[in-house]
């Protein structure tokens, strides 16, 4: 199945409301799973919302504030108890592997599988199976990062009319795929005659913790989904800036200016008292949803 499924495992801030676990988003793609942050309760909700964990797993930690990685030791321990053998990619800010090793030591966690530490900084890339992750410096404390998940582009569509009219065989198509010409009924066909332009893969932007970051406008251009924190309501914009966080309107403003399909607000703080009102404010700017734990979104391949 080619669909991408986003599952919000935790949508609360550092001090969460009773119905929200701490930050964690699961992105299931055709080749495996990417987790963006692993707040407390992430492994519980992976099971509750039936997110599969048997293919390639990549875990991205946005920054070393506890509400974004408190669930990591428990998750690694559980995967070990499930006898996982395949390596896990741990994509983290510079210097963060030392935190993880201390955490595992303190929690008596040992794994039979390899942990592939990938230290990232502004502009770094990580290549996974079927996708690329780009790290961008976030406007937040402690070397924080935002991430852009970019699916590999796909080859263009075949012109089925030409294929049928000239009775192209599988051998002919193999020649075309190899970049060679094929002669049919006296006509010469090149790959450009039969195969359309490459189709851009899907894109998901995960902001982590950050205040409004105008640099992300161009970097988020035409993404399918933009996941943006909204720790504070719209009328606490000044407080959000002072504490290097965002309010209700920051994500939708980025979404509007960058042309993303949908903005999803998460990392909801305790000051966020009237979600219905905040959703109305956000949607006056751009197409926006406010996530709850368990919220799922399917991103189909439309091209």
C-alpha cells in the first residue's frame, strides 16, 4: 500500500493536559516507520493505535528537552523484549548520543539490535529507505532542530495510448527504462516520448519546538502536511516569543505563505483553554487541524 499514515501518539506540551501524552508523531510509509520525538507514553500509544513496528525504524529527536525523548528508553527496551534484530536509526542533534547512552545506562536498557546514531545540524541530511530527512535549525533552545521528510520521487507515468497502439512488449519497455530508443512500425520512440516527467514524492514538515521561523516558509514550499507546535493560544503571542515557542497563528501563517496542503497544530499547552475558538482563528488564516492523541491522517499518492 502506497499510503502514508500519520498517527499523533502524543500532542501535549511539557506539562500536558490529562488527555494528552507528550510529543510524538509516527509516520508510516511503504518501507517502514519514522517517529518524530518520543515523549512519555509513546510506546503505549504505538500499541493502542496499532502502528506497525516491524520494518525499518528511524527515530528523530528534535532537541534534548525531556518531554521530547522521555519515552525513548522504554521504547528501546520494549523493542528488545520483542527480540528485534534489525538496526534502528536514531537521528539526533549534535552531541545527543551521549544523552541517550547515559539514559540507557541509567534505565538498565540493553539491546541486541544496533542503534545507528546520526548526528544532525542545520542543513544535514539522512537518507532512509524511500525517503530523505533534512534538518533545519529551529528557533528554540538547546540546539533544537526541525525536520523535513521528503519521499523519493517516482518515475513518470507511461503513455498507455502509445503502448497499446504500437504493441510495446515488456522487452521494449525494458529498453525504454534503460534510456534506449525503440523502433516500432517504422517510428523511433525515446523515453521522453512515452514516459512523463518524474513525479515528486510527498513531503511532511515537523517543526518540533520553535518560535515563528520565517526561514521555514521557502523550505516548507508545497509540502503536503506541516506539523507545527502551538503551545500557547493566539492572544499569548508575546509570551510564546519570549519562551521560544509558538502560538495558534504561527503555523497557519507559515502554511499560508508556503502553500502547504494542511497545517496540523500539536504540542498543546495548558493555557490552550478553548480549542474550538483557536481552531476558528487558525482556519481564518489557512487550512488547519488541531491534533488530539490518536488523530490519524492518510496522505495518498495523488500523481
